[in-house]
C-alpha cells in the first residue's frame, strides 16, 4: 500500500531530503515512534533504508522537542569532533576539558526534550568514540533520545540497555521489505508483475530495498526473470562500491569461498579457510553486518544473503578444493546429504555415489531428502546409481516413496546383475531385499500378491534390516485394510510399531501411525485417531523432523477435523499438509486436494471443487504417479461432486466405473483410500436415492450397513445409518426412519463424526428438527451452525466471512503486516496468509486493499 509521506513539522533545510521515489513504511515508522526507549538503533548492511526511515520518523517530531541531525557519513569521528558538532548544532559553547565529560555537561544544559540523530555511524571500529557514547547512553537525561544507525554494531553495553528497557534495535531482517511494501513500490513505478514473479523478486532479494530498486530500474515483467538470474551492471557496481570496497583482503577471500557454501559454521570456516583466522573472519563479518543470515537460534550456522552470494558466485570461479574439504568435513560428522552435495560441486561424482550408499530408508523420509536424492539421480550418470546392489535398492525405495512405481520396477531389474552373490547368506539377504521391495511396490499397485512377497521377506531378512521389516509390516497392514480385514491390519500395524519403537525411530513410528490413524478412523474411533495425530505431530516436532510423514499427518488432521464439522480448521490443516507434501513431491497431495475439494463442494463452491480435482490430477501426472494410484479416487470424488450438482446419471456412471475397474482387474484400493470399494457402494445407493428409487436404495444401504458392521467399519456404518434413515423417510416409513436416525445420532456423537449429520441437516433441516428434538438443545445448535447457514442461505448484506477472517480483515484495514496480525491474534504467520487468501476468494478480489474496500462497500465492516 502506498502511503503519502507524513507532513514535516521541521523546516526542510533541517533534514536531508527524502528520495524522489520514496515509499513510506508505516509499520516500521510507527513501531519506532511508539517506543519510549532512550536509544533507537538500526544496524544493517548498506541499502536497507536506515537513513530514510529515520528521516520519515523525525518529520513527526513531537511538539516542543528539539532535533539535532548529524550525518557522520560512516567516517571515523573522535569524541572531541562529536562535541564540536553537537555544540554547534545546539548553539552552545562547550567548556575546555575532557571531551566525554564535556559532552555530558553540554547535553545536561538542554532543558527541552531533545532527539539526536547520528546517521551512518562510523563503519570502522572506533574504540574511543564507542566508549564515550557508551557512557553517555548510560547517563543521559530522560528527556534525551538517541537515534543511531550504521552498518556496524557498536561495542556498547547493549544487553544492559535492553534489560533496562532503554534499547529498541532493528536489524536487516526487520528492515527488509514485506509483501505489501513491495506492492507499494511496484505501484509507484507503475509496474505490474504476476504474483509468482513478485514473490520470486522478494525471495531472491530477501527484501533488500536497494537491490529491489536497482533491479527495477528499466525492469519489466518480461526482462525481470533474466535480471533475477543474471543480475544487472548497476547492482554489481553498487555491491562492489558499497559492500566490498575497502574490505581487508582476507575478508574478501573468505566471502568468495563462502558464497559457494549454502551453510557454514565457525568450525567449518576454520576447515575451509586454511591459514586464516576463520573465527575472527566470521566475527568480523558479523560486526560489519555483511549480509550474514543466521540459520538457527543458537547462532551456530549461517549463510550469506542471497543477493550478495549470487553476485559473488557469478564473478568468481567455483572453489573446487573448498568443496572437497567441505565434503570431508560433513562426511566425518555423518551429514551424508551435505557431503554428497559438496562432492557433486567438487566434480567428484564417484565420491558422491559412495556417500549415497550410506543413505537409509529413514533418511529418505526426512525433509526434502527424497526429492533431492531423485534430483541427484537425474543429474548423475545412470551407471553410478546401478553400480552396487545397495544403490539399486536405495533408488527403488526413493521412487516408491514418491509413488513413481513404473520407474521403481524398472530400477529393480538391475538387481539381477549382482546375482549370484559370493556366498549363500548374502545371496539370501539380497533376494529378501528384492522381495521386500517387490512386496511394497505391488501393494502400491493394488496387487494381492504383495502379501506373499512381504511375508517371505520377513521370514528371511536379517535383524539389522529392521527398516525393511517395518516397511513390510506397513504394506501388510495396508493390504489388510484394503481387503477389509481390520483385525489383521491391527496385528501388522502393532508389530511394525513395536519394532520401530525398539529401534528408537520416531520417524518410522510416525510413518506407521499414519496407517494406524486410517485404521482407527475406519473402526469409528475418531477421537483416538485425532489424539494419535496430535501425539505423532508433537513427536516429529520435538525431533525437528519434516518431510512426507509430517505432510501425511497434517493432511490426516484435516480429514479428521472435517469429520468433526470443524471446516475452517480442517481447511487450514489441509493447506499446511499440501504445502509440505508438494515440497517433498509426496503422492499424498491427492489426499489433500480431494479433502479440500470436498469442503468446497459442501460450501456450494462447485467450480472451486472441480478446479482442485483437476489440480490433483495434474499434480499426479507431473510427479509421474501411475493411474492405478489416483484414477479411482478422482472418479469417486468427481462422481460425488456431480451428485451434489444434481447430475445423478453422470455420478452413477462414475461410481460404477470405480467398482468395475477394481473388480475387473482384481485390484485393491490405493493407500489412504482403503475403503474405496465400500464407499463406491454407498455412493451408488445415494445415486439411487437421488433418482427417487427409495426401495432399491434402502435395500442397498441395509446390505452395506450389515457388511460394514460385520467387518468392523463402524465409521462407514454410521454414515450408512443417516443415509438409510433418509431412504426410509422417502419410502414413507417415518417410524423406521426416526428409529434409524436415533441410532445414527448416538453413533455419530460417540465417534465425534458430525459430517454426515451436517450433510443431512443441509438437505432436510425441518425433518431432522422434528424427528430429533434433542437437536434444539443449545450445544447441538452450536454444532449445527455451519449447516444452518448453508440451509438458510446468505443475505446479500450478511458477511460471508468467519469471525477470525473478520478480525484479520480489520487488522489489514489498520495497515498491519501479516506478522503483526499473527502476533495480535496469537496465530501462525501461515494461518494469517490462509485467512487472507480465503478473504480474497470470498470477496472476489486479488489484493488486500481491494478486500478492505469491497468489505466496506458491502457494509461488512465500518
């Protein structure tokens, strides 16, 4: 948002002029002006707008306050020179004596409130001046406020000032441009960029104001991608003059090496920079604020800021020897991923392949490791990855994790080249490894033969191959669920969990918990399932683990919340899970898109639901996932969407296709959708009901209810009861319908499964209120509120926004940043962005400012 510069309360001659293309940043100016600290300190590299921000603030000088603005230009300054300049500005004559003492006396003589701005504090260490100001800051009168900015953090007793509440300090991260400020800058330059390109500009510049402005000079939406990739002559010259000019040679050499290293610590620097005082160089980089970005809360790991690192990399050769040394250093500490990366940068693919063999299944499930592994696989010679049986198996597991099943099967064929093995034991173990992979692979393809492979592998695999044991138990549990043998699924799940816990593997325990949660949900144990989700997420968080397993748990959280009728919380969980799944190319994105599509359909947003299903299909194809993993799921989801829209025949045809495909090819349901066949029967019965064939629908639903109860599918049985009650009512059997409703309601409350009740309430509110008088009670009315809104419709003047969305929009209207909104509402930054996005969708706008204007026009906010 573009803000006009505040009206100055001072003569223009008293201040430096504001830049011609000045864009005010009220979030920063207001924070500084609201503080009553005696010292406001800005320490950041060149080009973050420190001087302009102070200029913006002092133009709002309180009445009766005197201002002294001294531009130090970054040059060295003695206490005597500071005394002389302050005395001249205050029109006072200093006494002869020690400059530090006289400065104190001089400032004590000023009776009215006083602001002193020291702009661009000396960039080189200046011990005498630092000591002098340290004393002044400690003893300054309460009417005096210091405003100091510079590129070097002065050697003052800042911790003490902070504890006393006398210090407000901002660094480069706080001063970096935010999304809304970049939008204001682009508006001022009359430059319209696609949202993705705008985000890319913000990411690559890390909000560095000077870098953004220099890139935008003569920039267009067409040439900006090239400028981001290659930089510009102006940007290079600025960095050379303002950042690198005058650096000691040792420091410049260190920067040229560190620009090629994604992350470094003092210990790694000492290993890389032989013969240099590495800890001293790193400390000097920190003191000089040379674009050093901290990667942890302990101050151990760092990287260079992207704009500086990118420019240095473009104009300096790759330090191969440094990468060799980094590879050795990371390998010695067991960080296989970093060792592999540096071996590749050192142009030593054989070394990289050797390190790759140390990867295990557990490491492939951490963070983005599997995506990175497959990226290496695509970039390295294929012969390297098929050079040992371990690497062949490793590739196959990585491909299975990403559901690239055809490639995994082709990869597995390479194992035949390593047979026979030199002795019977090794021969037996590699064959067992092969069977374990085949078992898991065939389970992912929905083939019943998976069980035999897994059982035979489990009988032979050595105890040391415990991760393969766990994966076989997981596949057996999944197959049992798909075959509706829930007791066997529970048995295999418990066996796998026990083994994972014995090995102390939080990750594999969480992986098996994913299927355990599915199983509990099918058993109608929704409360236990939700508890297990939160427990597993907590364990992953405590272990600092991200990746596919985290994504799947977040998506399951969304599904369980949706079952409970908590649609907003469910959507937030789905979005978070999708983001994590997409970042590590996990096929569970299908689960997330299908869940979001169902929520959209329940809100009547059919176009949005269709869009989400198309995105799911496109994502599956991009990730090279075979159709057997997603085609039936998408057909089922599309059929349910058609059913909601009244296209019953098309829906019915889709449900029949799902059933016929599974039956004709003797396939089991894919992972995450284990009850697909039973649910297709339920959907077909609903289609019959929609066609007015109540008797046929009732018979089908009774059969499905009996089967569900016999098999232990109490979750589906609960949904069947609600559908059967509706069929009985349509068949003019009111007493039987009411009795079935009572049973359904009791079971839904026990399972905490509100969704089928809400769905029926949207269609038949009057009948439900008559047949179930208990729904008139306050606690039920509160739980049925979403369905009531859907049934009654929304008046044109009535807000479509939730209470939380209204709160977010009110803070947006006040000019708060996403971070400030997160802090005020005690929610995460990601949740704020989700609310903002949903607000835009509901209001049919693209920008925050448009959302505020639209809401006011509709009378939804004052």
